[in-house]
């Protein structure tokens, strides 16, 4: 709760107070089949036009991801990774943590244009800008930058439905070199165990009022990755309720 500490979570608390998960917000989303957190406005379109709203959201996502980023960066496969393409990077918190740990790593950070200006502020604050390229793009409409041997989706796929998620993974397959990795960083649920853990099931409800998406299970992601052509698919638990799923493009 101290603003000058790296793991400060006050921004997340502020957002939750303003957009609290309530029975009414859930009911509204169920009745309209739309997110309800910004009334009738699309979350991402709102962030494109309202820079302060985008800034508050990015700060909240940064605070929730700081500790999980450290745990993800501790995974051994990063030591042999030369460059990472971070899709929907937000503050860049995952890539910043990776760059601080692996001094030979390069990163390409992509997000919508309004967020990229915020990303730049975080990258400069953490003094890693010399090894970062920030690219504004629409991840559905624009081709992914090529040349990176890893592509990261951290809390991105859960914002979208299965077809949209499959499209993003397909684009990552096409952008990766042979032997390159896709890294999916999410809070997974287990449909074979009543969608446990409970904490991640609650995040599923958050996705209902915020986005068009849902929390995935490992089996969901494994199926999508296999359909696209990824091999050596692996599930690793990283931090508390967080996991990473790895898939490799065949040589």
C-alpha cells in the first residue's frame, strides 16, 4: 500500500472501488450479453479516446502483475530467449521485469496507440528503453512484427472469445520463426473440478462485466494450440493462481 514500492496495489484497489463486481453488474451483462463496467461503451474503444481512463486501467494492471511477472521471469526458458514480442503489453510490466533480469534480451511491446504513450512512460521510468521497441497496432487487423523468438500473451486471451483467441494464436504462429515459442500467462480454471480455484472463477465473472472473454482452462488452450500446429505444449504453475502455457512452432 506504499506508493513508492514496486508492488504497490493501490491503483488496483482504486479501480475495483470504482468498478466493483456486483450482482447488478453481473445481471446487466447477462441480460444484454455485453460488458457493463463502462455502461454501454466498449472498454478498449473507451481507452482509445479517454487517455486518463486508459492510464488508470494500465496502472491497475501493472500493480496486479508485478509479483506474477517476477515469477514468470524466473522460468528457465527465458535464459535462451533472445527477443520477446509482448502483445497487448499495457505498462510493459512483464517485459520490463524480463529485461531487468536478462541483460541480453530485447523486447518489442505492442498495444493500441493511446496505451503506447503510457507504455513509453513506464519503460523510461524503469530505465530499459534502450532494449525496447514500442509499436502501436491493432492486434486483430495488423500483422504481428516478426523476428522475435518468443511471443507473449499475458492476460490478453481472457479478454476475448475462443474464436478471437484462436485468431491471435494463429497470427503468433505465423510470426514466429521455426522453434519459436508462444507464452500464455493467465489465471486458469479447471472445468473438471467445478471451475476451481475459486479465486480464478471470480475472475471469470470479472471478464463477464469487463470484456467479451472468459478464463481459460489448460485443456482449452492446449486444444487451440494443437489445432494451429504448436507442439511440445507445456503447463507450468508460476505464482499463486497464475500459470504459463508454452507452445513451440515445429522446426
